[in-house]
C-alpha cells in the first residue's frame, strides 16, 4: 500500500509572517508601474539566454545596447549555472568561468537601460545532460536522487530508466546550505532582487528508492522545494522565478510530459507561495495556460522559443488577456520572455547572419519580437 506522508513546508510562525510581509513589498517585476504605452500594454519584455563566456562579454553588451534596449526589453534571464567564479564554492566552478569584473560589466550595461537581471542556476532538476553529470552531483554525488542510474550509460531518450536529467534530492540534509550560498553569491554579484531557479522538466522526484523521498507525495516534494527556495530569497527581499511546466496537469490538458507534468507534481500549483513568478513556456502551440496561472493568483509571463508564428500569437494572447480581464487578474499577466536555447556566442553569430529563407530559429523569432515590441511602443499594435 502506498503511504502518503505530508512533507512539512518550512514556513511556520514568525518566519511565515515575516515572509508574508516581505512578499507584499517584494521587489522586482511586481513593483513596476506603467510609465508609458508599452509598460501598460506589456509590462515585462524579457529574454532568457545562457550567459556569455568571458570572451563574449563585449559582444553581448553591444547586443544589449544595439538590439534589446531600443526594443524596450526590461528583463534578462541569464543562465549562469556553474559558469561563475563562485567564492563560496570554488569546487563547483566550470572551467573558464565569468569573473566578478565580467559580471559587473553586464550589470552596468543593463542598469543604464533599465533592464533587470535574473541570474539562473538550474536547481532540483537538470543536474545532468545526456552523458554529462553537472558539477553539483559530480562533486557531491551523495545529493543524487537516483544514484542507481548511471549518467555515463545514457542511451538517448526514451530509455528504460526514464533518464532525461538527474535531480538532486530535495530532502538531503546538506544540499541547501550549498544551494543557498550559491543563490546569495550570484544575486549579490548581479546586484539583483530576482533569481531564476529553473526547476523545469523535473522527471526524477520522490524516487521510490530514495531513503528520504520514497513514498512522499511528489506535488508536496516539488512545492516544498519551491517554498524553501522562495523563503530563503524572500527573507532578503528577493524574488523567485521558475519555469511553469511542473505546475500544469499534462494528462487532463493534453499538453504532455514536457511542457506540463505527467509525474504528479501539478497540484503544487496550489501549495506554493503566490509571489513565485511563473515563466510559462510553450514552443509549438500557443497554449492559453497563462490564464490558469493568473487565476491561481500567480504572476506569469509567456515564453516562446523558435517558431515566430507561435511567438507572435502568444504575444497577441498576452495583450488580449490583459485587456479582457478583471482588474484582479489583469496585472498577473506580466508579459513575454523570449527564450534562446543555444550558446550565447553562437546565437549572436546567427542573429547577425540573418539567413535568407529561414522560417524557424531562435534568432528569427527574436527579430520578429523586437519588431513587434517597437510597433507596440509606436502605437501600431
Ligand atoms: Zn530524495
């Protein structure tokens, strides 16, 4: 018989009250007020992209100044992961990481143009990719949720182990001391009140063989980890952003196991604090799930990828949702965050190559969105 055990969430008593108070004044995206036409139509205009390496910093800053700033972008989610020279945990650095001085150059450029930065470290899931184990589990294999699955044997997807990416065990007693130190250091280096924890495509959670998680409710395990990270940030007046897929019921909606959850995590949507910012990614079809998140009381941005037609329809949906909603719902529809899933330097090359005849690509989609943002600002949309 399956045993259901409640995983206690770490908000209790005075700490809970303090978190709630901080949540109300939580900085970043929620606090923006409309100051011009585009701010009122689409408050958040973002790009999510991997951070450049040290040699790519100058080119990336030029891209920010020449492309993003004139198109009124105001948010940059930078996937840093282990590519920063962490002082708190130097053992987790990639080779050739960004230095503090590198980061400060990006910070200065973004500040000049009113662009907020949310550095991202993939937490919980995405601790491996294909045959490569990420630095956290490589250095601390005791945090592995599924140590019986050998990453080096990854045969491709699908496979009998259900291995896509490894996860850390959210109930391991030593993992958060390290994770919190990394979050503190990266948000301090980027001088920001926003942190993106990834948390997408978490397939390994509550594994039956994990001595801590086995038998627990997966929605409660997922919500417990979101809440733990959120509370750590909220105590410093900072805000958590996550990808939204684990919070959507993939079976009932038909959205499936990637852009939604087929592993019973979706009830977490009702268990997490309401100030978590949801990045709702849908790449092949403009699913209307922002309405679901907003109706749950969560701020949401829609996140397209490499199909321009889908991206433009998602943009149009977001504008319509804001227009057609009650005052209570309207401001939870925050905007659109474009995603780029190739290396930073490679992306910049493809952006400026502007290949003729291309119908789908990260670069083409971003160019189309940049045109659209300029049209919104100019009153043409
Ligand atoms: Zn576990």
